[in-house]
C-alpha cells in the first residue's frame, strides 16, 4: 500500500509538530518519531512501490497541517507524476493529467490503468464520470500511441457499465477545447470506437474496443445508442470483412465473441436493431462461419469455453435476426438449416438450445419447413426422446418447432411415422389430431409392424381425448371434435373403418377394441353397417363374425 517518505539520516519518518508558547503563539517545529512512537528495529533501504500510480506524501498527522488551504499541497509533485489525491481530488487529479498536452505516452497509460483499477465499484465509477473521465478517454482513442488506445478503450468499457457514463457518450469529446483535441475532429464516443475497430491494426485494441461496445450494449439504452449512432453498421462491416474465416489469434477470437454478443443484444432490445444486418451478406457469412467450425467445436488459439460461447452467440444472432422475414429469407438462401442442424447434437446444452430456437424462427417460412423435413427431423426426434437429460426449455422449444413444421403435411406424416411407437410424444405434440397423422400408417401397403404400432396409437387416442397443439393447422371444425375423437376420426381420417376392419386379421384384439370404441357413436355404427351391406369392405370369416357382433351390440 502507499509508502511513507523516509528521512535519509534515520529510519524514523520526519513528522511536523504544532505547539504553543507561553504567550499563546503557534509554532511549527520538527520532532522525531521517538517522541510519539517506539523506534522500529528494521532499516528501510528505500521507498517501496507496491502499486502503480499509488504515491502518498505524509507531512503531518495533525488536522491543521493536512488542511488543503494552509499550504501548497501539490508543490512537491511533478506535472507528469501519476499519483493519487485524497477524497474528491482522486479522479480530478488523474483527469488533469490525461488532458495535459504533451504528456508522455507511458504516463498516460499509467494514469488510465490506475483509473481502471479504481473503477472496480459503482461509487468510484460515479466519481470518475463526474470528473469528466469519459471525455478525456474518448479524446485519447485517437492518440498516436497504440498502448494509450488500448487503455483508453478499457476505461470507456469500465465507465459504460453505469448509466451516467453511457449518457455522456453521445457528447464524447465535443466539449473539450480545440487545443486539447488537436487536428482530429471531435466526435461522440461510440463512433470513435467504431472507427478504431475498422482502422486500427492492433489486435488488442480491437479486443478492448469490442469489449467496450459490448459493455455499452448490455443495457437497453446503450443498445439504442449503438443503433442510432451507426455502431451496428460498423460492426457488420467488420464482420463481413473477417468472416467466414476462423479467428487465428486469441484477441481476435475474443473480439469476435464480444461483437456477436453486442449484435445479439441490439437485435432483441433496440428499435430498428436489425436494419443494418440485412442486405450486406452478413447472415451468409455467419452461416459459412458456423459451417467451418470443427466437429469437436474447438476453435484455434482459445479455450473450449470461449469456443462454445462464440458458437452460441453466432447462433443467437441468426435466431434473433430470424424474427424478421428478411433475416429468415437470407438464412434460407445461405442453406442455414442444413448447417445449424449439426449443432442439435452438440455437447453443450446452450448450443443445442440456440440451434433449436434458430430453427424455430426459420420454420415460419414454408421453405424452412421443407428444409427442416430434409435435414433436421431425425435429430429433433432424438432430442425429444432424450427429454430426461435435456432442459425443460429445450424440450418445450423443440415441441413448438415440431408443431410449427407440422403445418407442412409432408413433415407431419413423416414425423408421425418416425415416432409412431412413442404415444406420449404424439400426445404431447398433436393431441387428438394425432389420429389424422397416424391414420395413413394403417393402410395395408405399410409393413405389418408399422401397422401394429399405428393401431395401438389409434386405439389410445380414440379412448383418451387430449388437446395437444392449441394452434390447429390444419384447422379442426368443429372444435368440439377435439373432445370427441370418434367423430374426429370419421371426419378427418380417410378409410379408418376400412383399415380397422382389415387389421382384424393382423391384431384381432386391438382392432376389435378400436372398432367398438368407434361404433359406440351411432353415426359411426351406421357407416360401418352401410359399408357391410353395400359390400364396400372385404371381410374374412373371422372379421365378418367380429363385425356382426359389434353391429348387434
């Protein structure tokens, strides 16, 4: 911690004393520490510098001598010496040094790093903002020294976490004097950061700038500020220039992660946050970037946790942009569903969730339903069958995805064929309307085992009405048929009575039980009676006997 200046002749600090003579006049003299404290046994060889920028000069322990207006409290300091003042002078002292013309670059870096160290809590952040540190740091973003730019971006990222700091960023350094600004045009903070992202070749500068922009976009007001000041457009330009290549170094990979997190925030929280992402091939480059990620998900030069985070954030941007029809169409044109489907089997649950959500929004398009049928149907079934090891959020999102894709008849019938043995899943996804999905599997052209499973599912849904999907596509009319599956089956399932009769020779007990449930409705019994009388159904001896018993009940 801050050290105490030591006298050259003794190991005891020199301290000022204040006393009064017999006439009441005050005098200042010097006294050794032995007058107040015991002498230390160790010998100090020189000043101890423990922390950068932390220097403290103690001249007295008396309040009168500490009072700032009784003496020149800064006369012992050099103009380029980075030191801490006390109380309200803590940040103004550092701010003056940041604004001092001709200050050496290494001193500016030391002051900026000291500010970063001090801004670890909200109280100090507030004091730094009141001391106009935002304007000073914004002005240093265009400094000729690369280390200064790095640390200036770090300071802005720290102060952006407080609303007071974000509120000063539209002003930037526009209120500083022309002498201090120099030849560079004054500008708000975010455009300065965006320009630095695009023009500076230093990787650490890019990483710190991306982190500062992300800190602004963590909050809703910062997201809108990033959109209004064109920062999102600059991020899109940068990503279009660097993707789909994988980031070769750790700073560039972390820069990419922070920028993707920023886009994920502005596309969901800011008004018009997606407008700068469309029409610039960014969606296509994101899809191609995901296609280049290795099967194990490990990106070069960074840890597996950061690799997973980058993958998830890329999927998140595609997901959020898919809430707009332009984003969905660009994703489909880039064959995004085929690429994203492989992340449904990722080892990380958050990646799987993001992939399911991305497919969910693209399924709103008819072409999206077709692509999901072509590429994703098997993995979706696997995810739903492993519900005990998945999060409830992923399972429910996957169910909604299947329901949305099932608006395409081809997907509905294909999915029913795939999961016909899982009655619980058919009930969860479709409810009573699952009868229409499994009915084609009852036809004699299907394999016997498939017909048996379909018959079991049919018997279950005829006996147990369930609501399932509340959005009826195709529509159910009248809606009362949801609660009366026997009527629904006769109206919506083609040739269901023919198929049940033909299944008596395959699975007699379950087929007869299903026919009994169907014929418990007078209308259905009349239909079966008419089929037998008009010889519109072919009956074997066993089947004819069972049908006659049912009709006589």
